[in-house]
C-alpha cells in the first residue's frame, strides 16, 4: 500500500498513514541503508505542524534505534528545506521529513532525502518499495522512544540558526536594511513564520503576520499558496499598504506572492522575476530548468540573455539533477517551488522569499513595476490548470488512451509535435501547449495549458477534459 509519488509518500491519516505503515517504511529504509553502508549509520529527521507528525517521527525513531541507526531529531516543527540543508551541509546519507506539504489536512506523509540533500530519485524510491516487501516479511523491532533518547540513540536538537545564517549569508541584507520595507507573511498555519520573521526582522523590515497559529486543519483551507487561498493576504497588503505579501505552503518549500498593488503573482511570474533579477541585476550567467507544466516564457527570457532553458518531468528531483548537470542558476515549477544555484538541491520557499525582498531593495523598484517590466519584455503567460477526478478503475483506460494508443482530440490548431516525457504534452505551432498527466500525490489527472489568452487555454482544456471523460 505504500507507494512513492513525485513528492514522497502521502496517505490519508488513519487509512494508510498509520503507525504500522510508518514503522514498516522506516524498517525498509533502515534495511536499504545498512545494505549500502553498514558503517556510520545516521539519519536526520523533522516534522511539520500536521496532525500526528511529531508522533510519527517518534514511531520512526523507535525503529531506527532498534536497527542501530543513530537519529538526529529536530525537536520542534520545522521547514522541509531545513532538513535538506542539514543533510547536505553535514554529509548525511539520508534525511526524512514527516509532511504532506500542500495536500489537504486529512493527509500526512514522508519525504525521503538522499546524499547531498536531494529528493530521493525514482530509482531510490523504487528500491525502498522493494525493501518494503522484505520488511513486511520480517519482524519490526522497536526501542521505546524515551529509552532510545536516554541511550543516546536519538539526539534531539534544533539547527534552525545554522540554516537561517546560511540564507542570511546569501542575501544582500545591507540593501534590504536601507529600504525600510513593509512585509506581511502568511505561513498558512504552517512552519515558516519563525524563519521568515527572523530573517526579515534582522534586515530591519517591518514584518506583520497572519495565520501564524498552529492549526492542524489549516483554517479549513488547502495549505497551498494559490490565488484562491490568499484572499486574506491580498486584503492585508492593500489595507496596510505593504510592499509585498509572502505566503508559504504547509512545510515551507513552496511560495506564493501578493504584489504591492494587491495582485496575486503566479508561480511562473515569480520564477521569471527571480531569473531576470539574477541575470540582469546580479550579473549571474547560466541556464534555467523548468518542468513540463511550467511556462515557456521562461525560455524566451533565457534566450534574451543568450542562455538555454531545459525541460524535465514533474518532480523536483528532476529539476535539481538537471541543474547540477547543466550548471543552471535557477530551477522551478508552476506549483510554486524553486531553488537557486549555491543553495540547497531542493525547493525552498523561505530562501525564495528572502531573495524576492532583496530584489525589491536592490532594484529600487516596486514589485508591480518589476512584473510590468517582465511582461513588456517577454510577454504574459496565460496558463490554466485544472485537476480532474475519475474513478480509480478508469486509470488504466486513461493511461492507455494517452500513453499507449496515443489518441488525441481535435484541438482545432496545427500541432508541432507531441511529447510523452511525463504524461501527454501537445506543442502547437503557435507556441502554445497543453499537457495531461497523472498527479504523483493524488488520484487526479492534471491538465495544464498555456496560450495567448486565458479564454483559449480554457477552451483547449475543455476539449481535452471532454475527450478523456474526466471530472
């Protein structure tokens, strides 16, 4: 029952996310670690504010202690990027984070990070799934958590300052101090408030907070920074005349932004803004990496500076791998995750937020003016995204239509080519595109489309949705 998607293993609490399954997964990971490197076995593990997250860490620690794996446990809720940073900085072979990121509150899950602080690759997660079969046949031995801690097999610690200092060292704090910016933060009841408030207050910003309390139901909203979920942040920016509103998802690896005019910026716009800033104002050089469901305007921006933009499947592990291969300076996705060269090998909403504030300070421009400049130079990205549900028994049928029989509806536009790198992506001769792919974390089909206008994108998405008969 335990299967990894693009963002780790996620499951409904009390259904598949249970103590038995958490300890089974931990046992499998322990077996894998001992087979690879029987010496110096150690793990760093953290958790977010979701229901049962802290308890799940302790259940995992009980197994690792019995298996002889020394565990460093971040003993308070923390951002996912903190775990990735610590794995990378201190040479750990593995890290774990108990989180379901931006999924609904009824979900929880586990992300696994490998050497260098990277998201576990598809090959790595497939190996873990194979070890799950062996673990299921073996006895799962545990040591009581408190006893394991007393014996030094579990070390409770808090490396937040080290992580924050690393970000501060990469940000032009002097430039920010000189602007006196007013920033409002919306952690969406998640884990970013301490980190972001510390960084921005140190830079002498006026910092306000909304939705900072601990609420495992996330205010009865999806803990994802989308246009629909950030209405309160928009109102606050306008009412209090803030320079920027910043939101992060439940585990702080994704970001959402409201500009000084109260306008929601798409993840595509944020990615373009930061790439443009790095190239034009900081003088960096290098390509960009995006996934198949992210704007092609980024390609135009790269070309304008004599650079390339590489396309990879959905899943940040593919972005980080391609960045390392090509020396790219930035990589990101339309769902709000991005990273920059020289930082961690995964997405980090806290670092991205600090870099955006630096951008406003260094350029001396308002965020809305910078967005306008981007659109005037490179055009607007009019993208639509929809999640279409379907009965579980139809998954194979839909897969066959798209990926085996390779059938397509009549879109009414000349097609340039079709890619099956990740799902079915149709590239039109006019530069637009549409893709249908299965979610790696939820039982839905996602349809993304980018055209010159929202109306065109919606029309093509309707055609694809009707053809596939999904809701």
